């Protein structure tokens, strides 16, 4: 690197550092403002669902996975339930939570679990809120 290139490199580095520093301070300031505004906001997790509507529609032994997906959308999580007698069921869970930051005051949580047999027919469901 010749002398002119070295001076250009050093000048660019100084300018870049100052510019980067200003940008970083701006990003930090915006982050603090967002945090302060967000500290008073409501947080929601999952998609809300009506348990009573679900309970009025479901028909144990007849309702299918496709119908449940049509009513509630894709499940928040899926898994397998193995009962004491060895029977296996597919489990779909739906979650919905809401509360105000920063302490989640007034927090509200709903969980719906639907169990399907090997044919995709609802065999059981439970919920909590």
C-alpha cells in the first residue's frame, strides 16, 4: 500500500467509525423509545379462539381433523398421547395468551387440546383458561 492509499484508508476508517458511531447511537435511541412505548402495550401470543363455539360444534367420534383445522386453523403445536392401556392419539394444541407489559398484568391464557384417533377423528378434547 503506497502513502496515498494509506492516507485514504485511514481517513475512510475515521469517517466510517464516526458515521458508524452516530448510526449506532441512533439505533440505540430508537430502541429505547420503542422499549418505553412498548412497556405500556399489550402483548398477544397465538390466535384467539372461542372455546364455547368449539364445544358446540365438535361431535366426539365424528368430527374430523379437517373440520377442526377449518374452524381453528393450524394448531400451535402437535404431539402424541399414549394412554396407560397403550392407545395412541394425535394431539393438537391451541394457545392464546394476552397481558400488559412489563409485568403482564391482567394476563389471560387459554389452552385447547384436541385428541384424534389413527383415522383423524376427534376422540377427546380439554381446555383450560
